[in-house]
C-alpha cells in the first residue's frame, strides 16, 4: 500500500537541516516533498490547521504586548503622582 511505500522511502526525505514534518507542509524544505505521496485534501487540511494555529499565536502575542504596554503605562502614572 501507499503507506508501506512511504515507509520504505522515507529515509530519502529526511534531512538534517529541515525542521521535520511541519517543514514539508510549510515549504521550508525546498524540494523535500518531491516524490512523496501526500493527499491534496490532507495538505489542504494541514494548511488550514496551521493557519488557525498561526492566528491564535498572533492574537496571544498581541494580547501579551498590550498587557505589557498597559503595565508600563500604569507604572509611569504611579511614579508621576
């Protein structure tokens, strides 16, 4: 089956300079997907999930920055009194 073929040839896609499986879907490893059998629907789904994770991470970063700015402004107001 397809999975056995992938297992047989997975050593060909392993590289010391890539970031693992996520690099395959994010495109970080140029040409690493060549010769792999990856369902287009799976690629689509993984892309959508990674996009969701990126949006959550962005919102967390923005919230963290806003809290830090708020604390900084609070300290300035307290020292100004």
